[in-house]
C-alpha cells in the first residue's frame, strides 16, 4: 500500500526504485487514491506496473486525518486531511475498470464514523477503544453496498478489505442488498475479493 498526498507522477519513481533495492522477495504495490487530482494519474501508475488502487471510504470529516508515506530518505511525519466523496469513488472505479485494474475498498461510511467519534469525545473517551466503538457494522454495509453498485455498472473488480472484521449482528444475505453475491460474516483478518460483472458475481476468501 502506498499513500501519497502529492502527485504520483512526481514521486512514484522514488518509491519504486527504493522498493527494488530493499525487497528480497516478489512484491506488488497498490496505490491509494486520496485526491481527485490523483485519479488522472492512475493510468501513469498502471504503466509503471501498479495494477490495484485503494480507496478509503472511511476518510472524511472527523476521521479524515491521515499519515502519508514519507519519500525515501525523509524522516518527518506527513499528516494531511483527506475527504473521500462519492464522486471520487465512482471515478476511481470507472478508471480502474477501464485500465483492467482492481479497486481495494476500505469500506466504512465516514459520516457515521464521524458521528461516533464526536459522541466518544463528548463522553471524554479517546484511544483505540473509542476509535473502534465509533465504527458500527452498518457503516460497512452502507459503503460496500454503494461501492458494489458502482462497480456493477462499470463491470469492475472490487477487493473489500477487512470486511466485517470483529463485527457482530451484521450478517447480510442475498444478492439484492449487496448488488453482488456477498453473504455472511468474515473471520478476523480476512479479505474478500469479488468480481462484479453484469449479471454474474463470484467470490473467494483469502485470510492473511
């Protein structure tokens, strides 16, 4: 996963060169799209060998602060504010489908999460516990339904990361609600890859 706040055209080669020097096993990079300006750079990334892109649908409002990856040789934390809206999600899915690339989706509705964070702050809660409590399973349901609906229209491939990890009471069954063949809860630290196509969906699970 690569998270850059700036331009991939200006910075990607630095990271690829460093990765080539540092890795001793096969690896791949998926590039996070965090700015509308980066959408136009997806084709550039694909030509450099990147075939998957990540969307953080949970970033926005109270939960939009992100630490970006530092460029090689730098040693300063880079914190930025990110707002992922439905326009960005739809455009990324459209471009990825056109390029034959996969979209990885961290699916949580940032508006619901922001509301939870505000409630936690009002109760003087903080830390990881408050962060986790602010993320109801329903926020994942809403975001995955939105993303899968967009993907079906574009004949795109989605990889829904951390789907329902550690959540209870959020079993979803049937094709109609998900717009694809998602069903049931996933075990902890599991990922689901689903090919969304016109009229046909399939899924496979990979835990790691």
